[in-house]
């Protein structure tokens, strides 16, 4: 462990990617895709050799490749930009007409857990579907590990909401004393911690904590989906796509195509893990309450899911009543409406949870609810859920629930001050911080997110893409919710192709080079978050 911790984090990621390629290589060999098996085997061996050579080359340098905070953010940015080139080698070899660029784009989408794809599901071989799911699963694990090991000490990525501003504390406790008898400052303590542990060491320690939980829950959901009736590859892809919230699937259609309603209930239950970091190890710094039932992210997330499903049910119900009461008697119309009420309610519940956690899967009852009422799919509502996002430091994307909660508490407090100007708000240290600096930082992030959407729409509209298509593609990329683009009827573009296996009707593969590159950058920005990207642009980062 100590020897691995001395290596740069990027070198470790290359080695892990090489080892993971052996899994689809073995699967392809078993399923008689021998050519694809050799491609994965050779690519994995090449990455392992490259990781070994880079490890030897960096052994004599500075331990960990630098421990400065912003250099670690640059490493994470490089991981999402450069590593997909290595991950896309087997895909480019297996699909010779797709090219390395399209393979890189596909791997960026998978690694950032976006789940957008350039290819038709029935045109890819099963080992390639397995590799896409594995990359998305690794991307989710990478976020869980680096969020607690790297972003938390830097107070970015959502940890700034509950962090003590300007390194001050609201409790009167003495700092530990140094050798000269004087208390050390917080900056000195942080510097000592940085010298004693490299980012790679911190990531490996967190991997030992989070990895068993992540892998164990994936295995458990895989077994449960198998028992519910899903085939092996489909169940595994669903399990990995649920835990990583990537929404990657080897088949088109609803989530319960094989396992039915039981499979959807299982996926729904495991998606709750994306509402709060407290379900995972290393989430102690984000606990806004001591008790689980008082957790603001969980309460807000579940409340939004219930509210949205209720709104969809009422919308469908009254639309159907107007139709059925004209053609039938009132009792018959009421009976037909109530008969499908449970179906529509469950379809709304599942889709609300799926898009709130930025997974983007549809229920098998979602189409039934739309057909029942005769109304179009509320794509704008689902886009709003994706923008809100899941829990901070989880695999979900979006603005995040804790930031929305901080803004809501600040708004509530301002309304209280209008009615009672002399009132004093309580709630303790955490509540005051959320209403104060937390709401201020959340508002800044929300404005940066809105600017990011505007800039992305502007850049991809250079190629005369229709406005609604450009907006939906931009929101899908920035919230890391690739399936969101399919919730409305996009105008397809045929300016480019990803090969014979591409699917331009989904709105991604037919885009020209510039829009696709901009959307890939938007996926990376949405995954790392804008505040972390801006931290790399400060003058301190470039000053020696």
C-alpha cells in the first residue's frame, strides 16, 4: 500500500484500467468473441506495461507527484480528459469505422457516468456493452473515492457548504500545541497533514473503505435482478448502472423489460443511496444532522420525488377523466381512471427518482402513463429534476440537494424576517452556516451552472442546431444525465457519423465535431463541478 501510494494518482488509474480490461477479455473469450477478446487482452497488457514504466520513471521524483491541492484537481481533470483515450482503444479496434475520437467521446460519457451513447444498443457486441458498463461503474467509484479523499480536504465539490468559513470555528476549543508551547494554526496543521500523506495514499485508504461497500452492493443487486428474471449481462449492467447512476444499459427500453415490476422496485431502493453521502464511508463531514430521519438531503429528495409523482398523477388523472366521461358514463370513466392510477403513480415515482439521481432510466409503466392520459412526456419537468441532482459527494450529478436545501432555508429565513423583523433564527451551528455562507456559495454555484448551460448552448448552436435540441443536449451533458436527451423529440443531425453502429436518431452521434467536443467538455465540467474548474484558473495555481 505504501509503495503504491508513492505513485502519481494518474499512473494508478492507468494500471487499474489495464486490469479491468481483463474482465471483458475473459467474457469475450467465453462467449466466442475471440477477436474482441484479443483486443481487450492486448490493450490491457499495453496499459499495464505503460503503468509499470511510468511507475518506475516517477519513483525517483517527488513522492505522490506533488501534493498541492490544485495540482490534484489538475490530475483529476487530466484523468477525465486523457484516460478515456486509453479506455477507448478496445472500442476503436472492435469498431474500425468509428475512429479513435468517437471511442474517446464514448468513454468520456461512460467515465463521467453520463451514459450518453453514440451507438445503437443492438449494434454492439455483448463484450463492448460490458466494457461500457464497467467504465461507468469505475467512474462512479472514482467519484466516491476522490470526493472524500481529495475534494473534501480542499473544501470543493459540495464540501464547502458545511465547511467552516475562512478556517474559523464557532466552538471555543484550544488548538493542539506545538513544540514551542504555542498552539498551531489550522494552516500549519493542514500543511503537516499534506506532508505526511499524498493524494494517492489518501485515495487508496478511501478505496479500501468504499470499495467493499460499492462492490458488495453491486453484487447484491446483480443477484437480486437475476432472481427477478433479468439475463446475466442485463442484470449486471443494470446493477452497475444503478450504483454508479450512469444509466448505461445493453438494451433499449424500460428498466423492467426482463425483471418487471420487481426489478424496478429493487433499482428504486438502491437509487436512494445516491441521495446522501452518509450512506457511504467517509461522509462524516457532510452530515447535516445526527439522525438519519433528519437528514436534509434525504428528506428533500424523497419529498421532491413524492411531490413530482403526485403532480404527474393529478395531471394524468384529470386529463383522462375529461376523455373517458365524454365516451362513457361517469362511473365507467372513474373506474377506468382508477384502474390505471397505480400504474401511473409508480411510473411517476420511479422516473422522478431516476432523473433526480441523474440515472435517467424510464419505468416500463412510464409509456403506459403517457398513453393513458394522452399527454406528451414532461421533458422539462424531468430536466428540472436532473438539474437539482442527488446528494453531494455521491455518484449523482446536477446542482446537488444540499445546495438546493441551503437556498431554500435562506429563502425561508428571509420571508420570516419580513413578517418578524426582530426575530432571531435558531437551529444551531449547522443551520446558521447553511443559511449564511452555505446559501451564499450555493447561489454562486447555481449562477455558474446557469452560465455554463448558456455557454454550452451558444457553442453547440454554431452548427444551426435547433434551440430546444441544443438546450436538452446541454443540460443532459452538464448534469451527467445522458438518457435525458431522449425525453423529448430531438431534431436529428446528420453532419457526422460514428460508423455503421451509430444511432444518429438519438441526437448525439450525428453531431459535427465541434458540438460533440463541446458536449464532452460539458460532461467533464459537470462531473468535476464549476468551482473546482475555476480553482485551476486562479493565479496562485500558475505562480511558482
